[in-house]
């Protein structure tokens, strides 16, 4: 899986399958794990076509106790991006 390649870079990363309100579940899991950083994706676009925060990523940024890195999807990049 793609996250295993992060181990070789010295990055401790994990993923989980959660249920409920996405933003609430992400923030609660991050608090429980003591995450120093959250990385979330967004595929929303503004009216001008530029990347914008979606509902979930916006809520995570507002509610998280740690820094949040929001990564826009890139068409054709493979993996989880490029919807």
C-alpha cells in the first residue's frame, strides 16, 4: 500500500476507516492518537476553478487541535487524488 513507502522516509503515518460525521471522526481520532499533524485532501473547486476547502476539510481545519495540511487533488496523479 502507498503509506508503507512513507516508512522508508522516516514518516510515521497511519490510516483508519471511521464512521459517523467525517470531520468529527477525523478530529476525534487525531485527538485520541495525539497526532502532531493531520493531512487531509480536498477536491472542491471555487467558482474560478481554483482549489477550495470542502465542507469536511474546512471543518477539520476549524476543529483540530493540531496543524492541518490540506492537499488538493491533482488529476492524473494516481493514488487517492484526481477524482
